[in-house]
C-alpha cells in the first residue's frame, strides 16, 4: 500500500495528517512534528453539514485495504452504514480556492475558477454509466508554505454521531485525470531549487505521485482549544492509474491519531479519546510528506527568501465518485 504514517519507515512512511482549519493557509511553517498545517482563513465555499443520524449499532462492511483499480459504480459500492461524504446521491463537499492567477499562483495552468470546489462540477460521467462525480484539480505549492494548500475539500458531519473509536476506515473512489494533472518532475524540481536544496532534500520534497492528505478532525480532547484528529497522506501512481478509476482504502490501523493545540501535535493511542465525535473530513493536496522548499531549508537552519524562486505548482486532476468513512460496530 502507498500510505504514509508518522514515525514509521518501510511499506508505510512517516507523516502526520494535516488538521489545519478550513481554507488552510499559513504565513509561517508549523513545527517539525506538524509539517503540513496552515493557519486558518475564511472559506470561499460553504461546508455542507449532514443531518441524518444512522443507527449506532450498525457497522460498515469491510473493504479490502490498499490502492487498486476498480470499475466506477458509486451507487453499487456505497456502504449504507458508512458515513457518506460523496456518492451518486449524496453531496456534502465544501472547500476553498486561493488560486487567482497572479503572484505565486501565476503559473497555474487553468483559469482561477477552474480550481473552485463546486457542485457545478458534480456531473455525469460517461465512463461511470452516467453516474455523477465531482471533477476537481487540486493544487499544492512546492516552494513556500504560505497558502501551500492552494485549494482543498472539506465536509462537516457532526450529526452522524461518529466517534473516533468507531472509525473503521476511509475510502475514496476516484479517477486520475491525466489531461489536468501537471506534477513537477524530479528534473523540474532540481532545475528550480537545486541551488538551495541538496540531493537528499530534493528527494524529500516530492516523489511525483498523486498525494492527498486525509484528516478526520474532531472536538476538543481537553482544555486550551485542544482538538482530536486522525489522518494520513496517501499516494496514487498517476502513470499506473492514468484516466482510470481507483479505490483508495485506508484501514483504521494505518491512521495516525493525535491531539493538537496551537498547531503543536501530540500522537496518541487510537483509543485515547475514543468517545469524542468526529466533526468532519478534510482532503488537502500534498507533496509526498507535506514538505515545501521553505520547510526543508529552515528545518536545517537555513535562510529562506520567498521571492527568490518561482513557485512550481503541483496540479492533480481528480474526479471523485465516492467518499466514505467506515463505522465499526
């Protein structure tokens, strides 16, 4: 599986998922334990809030974990007892879009409005038997961390009464859209940043995959505005799955659970705050481990000039057919 987890090396690499507030953007990089968080700003698109509450005794059917090709059928694949964020009959997605075509976003390939997370892009798909799916192009900055998640997706569902202890998995079914995907190659990154990053740092910056940071965020775990979260960065090979439908199924054991206070994160056991409610799910575009040039440079005590280099944007064309959070008994 191409999943990345905090403090582990091997089939699963190290990273904590972001719990930045909606429209995640920062004027300063977070601490090392928190490589991808941003400071909050106002959303440019509302977050839809669920109202239905399922029977808490019901459990979602297990899904094979991993990243693998599927036939598109959100109506057929949706589990009735899971929390459904997006399906053929359910749309709960909000989001933000900072891309404006100028400044650090001047190199964006599309018009600014094309990056909006909008129900207008929830349209029928010929390769999905006419079922609807959400077309997006998600963008991550590689140079500076300011507004590094140039756009992103979020759904709020507190009325589902799902607790962190009940979370069994996160499942995405999506298509990698080659025509709207533009990921800087290793050569591109070396040419742009090779005089400020060494070879090892360039390798840490990105691995030319589709990367998404999935964050289940929750209510307070204690005093001082502390919040509970569970997350992961996943990877999909854009060459292997180009223009095909893919299932990304993350089991509970691959999630990192942590609390956060003022952007300082502390990893906790999965059952540490099992009774706290999951408030929603955030999906951020990412680099392989959430790094930017700025974090890599300042992380070793170097000086960073935000105006010294052009911003290389990592653009990922993705069409989402199904997004669910599984519920255990």
